C-alpha cells in the first residue's frame, strides 16, 4: 500500500510541476506583481481557454497531492 501511494505521489507531483510550468506568466516585473495581484484579487481579469483549464488542473492536482501526502503519513 505504501509503495502504491508513493508511486502515485511521484506521478502527481511531476504532473503538477509540468502543469505549473505550462501556465503563462500573469505579469512582468515588480510593478506588474503589485497590480497583477490586485487585479486577480478583485477579479478584473478572468482566465479563458487554456489558462482556465491549466488553472483548474493545478487546483485539482494540488488537492490530490496533499491528500496523498497525508495518506502516506497515515499508512
């Protein structure tokens, strides 16, 4: 059971890394980081198309990653 969970954790972590690297950058530089965070917080920019899919896949993979990590600690 432990070996199966570890294998799944490695696969999910590699998939998470790939999905994060495939996402496009939201802003550039320090001024973009300040204004980009505010725009994302208040929802002025909505992700569309591939960016939306990658964002949702990232959320799902991160949840699966943490659940697998907790399951490994239990078993």
